[in-house]
């Protein structure tokens, strides 16, 4: 029995060592698995942050594009309104009767600060009309009535 007892002790010792090795291996595997999971989670967070930055830049770029487009449309509409206003003003000026045009020109000149040596330039198409209204000379090259 003495031999059996040594064998049993060796066997028990081996079984204890094997259990310890299994436990240590299991703990090491758990630790390594947790480290791998933590590393994967960090990589996922880094990728999420990078993708969030990329998406935010895309949103910012698209927002800027939309704002610029809206500004372009607004400016186009404003220009259109200004053009229409000038066209209506020109049409009204062209429709003025001689006495209305004379009164308007005199009124506008009186409102301005003039030195007396200014030159009034009119459109070629309107020159005859202005010469008829504001020139006492037959050639009508000088608008002397306004002086």
C-alpha cells in the first residue's frame, strides 16, 4: 500500500497541477479574450469618431452649398426686381408729356447741388426731345434754357 500511496500522491499531485494549469489557462484565455474585446471596442470607437467627423464635414459642405444656392436665387430674384423696376421707370419716363418731363427735369436739377458748369448728357434717342424742350437755339446743341 505504500507504493500505492506514493502513486496516488503523484497522481493526485498531477491532477492538482493539471487543474491549476487548466485554471491558469482558462484565466489567461479569459484575460486575452477581454483584451481583444477591449481593443476591438477601442477600434470601433475610433472608427465611429472618424466616420462622425467625415459625416459632419459632409453635412457642413452640403449646408454651405444649400446656403450658397439660396443666396444665388435670392440675388437673382433681387436683380430681376431691380431690372423690372428700372424698366417700369424707363417706360414711365418715356410716357411723360413734354410739360411733365420739363417739370421733372427742373425739379431734379433744383434738388441737386450744382456749380453751374455741369454738362447734361442725354441718350441719343432722347436728344431731339430735350433739345426741343430746353434749347432756344435752332440747332439745339445747347440746352441753354436750363442755365
